[in-house]
């Protein structure tokens, strides 16, 4: 008798552009490792903003059970949801969608993923957040919820002030990096190989031992910012580790299983 094989449950990362994303390699490796390689498949789908809502509304009918959402669709993803978790609601953006019986549930795993990646509990620490865009919003909410005191610097200072008024922390115009226990770069400075020190209020020799320095920007490995921080004896966390941590939380939501971080790291670093 022939066994009927079920098609895999589909998962995806939705973005524009999305061809560079490490998520398909990372998530498919984790699914394989969990013995779920035949039960689920994960792909990248490039969607222009104009077609995002229509595509998402048809995903369950097309066999999708969940999706990660990346730039520029995270706010739109929350708007489409029938249900939203507290992080997504507070941040105003979702990076994880689940399709269940005609309903869309939205969550934000970027925020807890950042906290997971830190080597120490940030409660009571003095944190400097660089950047007040989408990634900065999630980082600010995560750090504030975790009990850190956050100073926010942004190239356009008024956006830092607005974000602090909305979510918490306080804007700072001229931070001294040495004063902080934790420094998180959520700005796009350094993206595409530029020199982050020419655009940020940081000096290459301005870090110290005992600090934790996070750079959400990934590309060159290590980034110039993390290279300088490591030279000074600081603990560093790179953007791929943050990607792994948010992805691990998303996969646990969809499958109910805890994926191997080692397997995800190896695939993400590819
Ligand atoms: P976004 O919403 O467009 O915000 C960009 C931010 O970067 C703004 O604060 C902007 O300041 C600042 N900025 C841009 N160019 C700058 C420069 N040359 N010098 C100083 N500041 C600059 O983008 P986003 O979604 O927040 O993403 C920001 C970065 O985080 C990107 O590099 C992205 O790849 C990275 N990211 C990584 C992960 C991860 O998982 N590792 C997740 C999300 C994002 P103004 O307000 O002055 O324009």
C-alpha cells in the first residue's frame, strides 16, 4: 500500500529586497536538524510594498503556516494581524506571523532575541542605543522592558527625542561611550562597508573592558565597530547572532520545538 505523503508546511521570509537573506539557509538547517526537514520548508519571498497585504492574506490558502517579516514590511505586518503579542503591539511592528484557521497572529521576536544574545542580564545597566529607526524601536523597548536605563543617540536628534517620549529612555546629543555598560548600534552607519566611526559619536579607542557592544549591522565580519570594541577588551555581539536569536524564537513559535543555536549559527555564517 502506498503511504500518502503530505506536502511540507510552508514558511517564508517576506522582504524587499530579500535575496541576500540568511534566513532560508538558517531555518532550513534548523528544521533538518530537528528531523522536520520533510514536514516544513522555508523560502524567501520578495514582495513590493504594494502587494504585501494581498499576498499575506492568501498565504494560508497557499500552504503557509508562518512567516518572518523584514524590511520594509514590519509595520504593515502588524496592521494585517488579527491578534498581536505584547512586544509587537508596544513596538508597533512584527517580524513573525502565524497563520491559524483564517486568523493571522503577529509577534516580535527581534526584541527578546536581542536580550537572549546578551551575555549578561541588562537590568540596572546604563545602555547607549545608537539609531532610532525600526531596529532601534525594537531594541529600545527590549532594553527598557529588561530594566536597563537607555540613552538614545540618533543622527537626526529629533527622532531620538520622539522615540524616548513614546517608548522610554532619554535622548542624548553627545554621549561618552566609556560611561556605558552596554552599547547597541541599531543605526545603518557602517552598512555597505562604510566607516561607522565617521558617522557615530564613537572613537575607535573609546571602548573599555567590561562593556558589552552589539552591532546589528552585519556584512563584514567582524565589523570595524566590533573589532575596535574587542581590541579594548569589551564583549561583542554581532548582527548575525541577533538574526539567529530572533529566528530561533520564531521557529519555536511555529514548530513548538527549540532549535539548535549552533546549527543555526553555522548556517547563517555559511
Ligand atoms: P531604518 O528604520 O531605516 O533606520 C535607519 C537608522 O539608521 C536611523 O536611525 C538613521 O538615522 C540611521 N542612519 C542611517 N544612515 C546613517 C548614517 N550614515 N550615520 C548615522 N546614522 C545613520 O532601518 P532599521 O530597520 O532600523 O535598520 C538599521 C540597521 O539595523 C540596518 O543596518 C539593518 O541591516 C540592521 N538590522 C539588523 C537586524 C539583525 O537581525 N541583525 C535586524 C534589523 C535591522 P536618521 O533618523 O538620522 O535617518
